[in-house]
C-alpha cells in the first residue's frame, strides 16, 4: 500500500516501514563514525523502540559492537494497516545489527509486567549469560501494578496552581496561549506510579536476583530539566515529581545492588513524548534555531553517543551537585538560554519561521514516523506487514 502521514494532534497515526529504516540507518551511520573501545558489551534496553531508548541501543551496538536485547510494547501490522513506528524501527535495527554480525533480539510486551521481566531474564540466561548495562527508557501513559493489578494513569499538569504560557499549535501552525489546570493530589501520585522509579527498581531487583547482572554493571535512566519557562508544566509539575522519584531510585539501586545506577539529564529533542508537552514544541523550535547557529545542535543519537563515549564509559562522568549526568550542558549554556529568552516574548505566528526553526521541528517530527527521509519513494507501494527478525 502507499503510506502517507496522517496526523492527529501531536501524534502521527501512520508510519512508513522504509522511511523508518532510512532513519535508523542515518543514526547507525552517526554511531559508526564514533567507534570506541571499552564500552558496554551486553546491553539490555527497556524501552528500546523510539527516542532516546532506540538511540542508546544503536550507539551501544554500532559504536561499541555490543550485543543488545530490547524490550518494548509496539503494534505490529494488523489486517493490512501499518505497524507503529517503533515496530518498524526495531525491525530495521535488528536487520542492520544482524548484517553487521551483532547479536540483537527483541521482546514485545508490557515491560511493567512480571511476565515480560521473566521472559527477558530467561533470554539473557540463554543467550548472554549476564548484561553489563541496563538502560531504562520507558515513557507510558499508564501502568498496571503487577502486584495489585491496579492501573494508574499519568498526567502532564502543573502542581498547586494553573499555568498559562505561550505554546505552539502544530495543527494550525500558530503561536497561542495555553492554560493548564493543576493536578489533584491523586493525579500526582498516579503519575509517580507510572513514570517514577518504582518499575526501574523492580527490574533491577529481578535481574540481580536471577544472577544476570554482571559484576560492576551500570544502569541509566533518563530525565529532563529544561529552562524556567517549562518548569511549571514539567520540572515542577507532575512529570517532574516522577523524575525526582527516578533520582531516588537511582540511589536506592546503587545502594542495594552491586552496580552503579545513574540518571542522565538529556537535551530537549523532538520525540513522541516531548511533542505532547504544552509549551515544549515552541521552545524546541526556538532552541533548534539558536543551537544550530552556534553549531552545538544534537539529536537523540548524537546525545547518546556522547553519553556513552564521554560520560558512562569516558574519563569523567561530570556529575552535577545531586549526582546526575548532564548531557543537556550545551542546551543549558547561559548564552543559548539567553538567546532563547530574548526571542520567546516576541515570537508570533507571523514570525514563527523567521524567529525559530519550526521547519526543522516539523521535519524531525515527521521523521519519527519515517516520513520526509531522503532516498525514500513515498509514492510507491510498500509492504506494511514486516516481521521482527528475532521473532522468527
């Protein structure tokens, strides 16, 4: 079938298999250009199909020749309808890894469940023995507690009072104002249950108990801080509370298990998760313009190559005052943030393309779903039912 982008709000409900493969191959080329000795060798990536999780898997495999096991929850093609982008990304990754002679397997299912944890552990025992790096990169709107069976839902809301600021309506290409009402106490607690550190701890407990964590193993989970204009809805909001719990979990994991667990604070990039956060798309569009002008712009893959090569497996972790790895350092450079702050109050719908890199934002968003990639013929019929190699 011929697959075209169909966008609803901040989500594209179609994905292009050849386009997703082209995007994965682009990231692989970046990773291959940054080969390094001394990195991870057997890597488990929990949440490996999109965004920072996918890029960490690519960087591990193609910068460090690591064997990788990925866990994700993606939709395969059903009755001739395209699969999710994450499914096509994972198919493309496995194909490329196998071509390069690298071990790559994937497990598709609910990473929050005990069953998927058990299946993952059995796969590690059978194929890898142990893993030396565990990457936790899950972003989900809901989580069912495996012990109680209760389902919790996360929300993106401020805490304490409503929040009004400028935002970008990507449906209409307009700069407008948005007001978000504050979360209830219950909504805050539920968001922490979904997006906090509890499940990361459960994973590490299970892996250690099964004896599949290598001595001196490392683990990393991801966070974001960003500028003050986003703090009410992010850092000081419900998601920020969940990320504080992830930081708590990192310390608890390090204390409990014979491994080192870190939180890496990453740069703002276009992902399926970030595109859903009010205010953030407008901020990213301005940020892209500023950082590209300075020559310091990075996408997910450049960030993860730098995280692995220079920080986790480099000479200096460069931890901040509370023990986080900061690979958002170029974004938070005072000169960059001042340039963004200078543009923020005056940008309007009419000046959107002149004062920001909204085109770059749009291109990155479409590329998440395999659209707009060079060398792909989007007018030709493609097979949308594509099997995951390791499932065969």
